[in-house]
C-alpha cells in the first residue's frame, strides 16, 4: 500500500462513455486516456497527509488542493498528492466542516457547519478572525442553521443568504421544500460567468440556477430528477462549471460524476461503486485545475482521483 505521500499511475479501467451509464470495464495496460483516471492518491489515517472521510475540497491559483476531513483538519496537497501543510479548525467537538471555497481575494472560506458560521483563512492557514460570518444558530438574517457552503444552509431553514464582500447581510431566499425555489439540503454553490448562482439541491436530486445579482433572487432554471439513468441524479453533492458551457456533478448516491450541458442535457457519466481505480465510493467534491483535469474527492475510500477529459 502506498504511504500518504505516494502516488501511483492507474491502469485505464474505466471509460467516460457518452450517454452510457458508468460501466466498469476490465483493466488493460497503457497510458491513461481522456476520461480515465490519471492519478489516484490518498490513504486512510489520522497522521499528517492521510485522510479520514474527507468531505470537501477547494483548489487555489497554483493548483494546490485544500481538503477537510472528519478530523477537522484542513490539509494542503499538490495536484499529485504531495502533502504541503495543514491546520485544524478551532472547535470540532460538535461536528466538522463540510464546505470549502476561495473568495475573490484568494482567502479560504470554511463552512464550519455545526458551529453555524463561516471561517476565513489565508492560504497558509492564518485565521482572519474579523472576517468570520455568523456563529449564532437561528433563522434571523446573519444567523445560520447547518452551513454547507458560502452561504447555504440545511436543517430547519434550507435557505441561501447573500452577504457583501465586507460580510454584511444583504438578503436571503428559499425554504424547506420540493417546489422550485425551495431546497432540501443545498449542498454546494457555484457562480458562472454572469454571476448566476448554481445550487446542488442534494436531497431534491436536482440543480437550480438563480440570478441573485440584484436585491432579490430570481429563479432561472431547474433540472434533474431522482434516478440512476443518464440525466438523472441521486444526491448531487457538488458541481463545477467549466469555461466551455459544461456542468460536472458529483453524485454521492450514484457513486459517479456526470457531465451536462448548461441546460441539463446529459453528455455522459463516469464511475461506479467500488474501491479500485476508476471506481468511487460516495464522491463528495470536485475541482478543476488549470490543465482542465478534474479531481474527485470520495469520502469512504479516503482518497482523490484525477481525471483528464
């Protein structure tokens, strides 16, 4: 077994098949092809550089990966899995963070879920205490339920709040439910080129898109339904947008990554349940690096796979 600093090139055991439900093929020798795992790294453990049920991931401008796991550690790795540094959030007895994002200044935002707040760190791990948002449980503006991303909540509220760059509350929208504009665990948020907000509405098995650039949020799109077939979703926990009009969705419940057009048409799926290269066990997060490779973080295999599309 490789140690935490080891990486190994995978055999091309799985193809990204357009409109074909994630079929795991047998391994064959050769270099990784588009849609096949390029690098797999990570090992279960609590020592420096190992992972224990990792739950969120972000990537910086230098293609370094920031990963938080069930020990409340934020660890930083190169794109090939080499450990660089790490730190732990200040409180974690009540629960661990489930969301990481970078703001436009290059600081790391941490959804400190069970402490009802968003923490801010420099990339080197220095906490910017004055930039903390929240910290009080509740449904009033600026108060939070269980924070999943910057700033979405699940629990009693299932809503999204918008804040100014100086952390001042602006407005909120959404509530618990299945109707368009309502949420059931809005797990991840992403902004596109027009500053439209994309929401992985996890327990509704769908994606919702809003224009929240004004003084309120306007619903633009809703697509997705529960299922296993291409175009269907099961617990979408993360999504990312590329610069070519595609949406990639990590499906926690289907153990796969699915590629869509921006209007919700499936272009293909990758992955199936398992522990081998090209297989996933409850993927939680996706990031894309500067070389257009996608890094997939999957919780119960305690590791990361890199895919070149």
